[in-house]
C-alpha cells in the first residue's frame, strides 16, 4: 500500500506540479513570450523527475502527500492570480 501511494503521488502529483509550473513560469519570466514558454516547457521535465525521486525518497508517505498538495494549491493560486491580473504578472 505504501508503494502504491507513493507511485500515485509521484505520477499524479508530479504531473500536476510540472503542468502548473509550466503554466505559471511564462507569465513570470522577464523574456519574450515564446522564449518563456520554451524555457518553462524544458524545465517541466526535471521538475517532474525531481518530484518522482522525492516521492520515493521521503521518509513518510503522508509527508509526500501533504507537500504535494500544498505545492499544487500554491501553484494553482499563482496561476489564478496571473490570469486574473490580465495574464501577466
């Protein structure tokens, strides 16, 4: 059960964190839009890999879920604020 919970946190949580980061970074990076999108997309791969590695390296699975949900909430709020403030912060 512990491995399944970690695998689910790694797969779903890693995807959500990478996708939300990829959506937020182009709005925050001070560069042309096309370069910011490419940079954010390229950064999504190491972000996803880091989340997967961390999910299996953490001591307790509850900590993995708490931190994953906290990061997802923060990134979602950042995306919402960026979109609400005319699309670019």
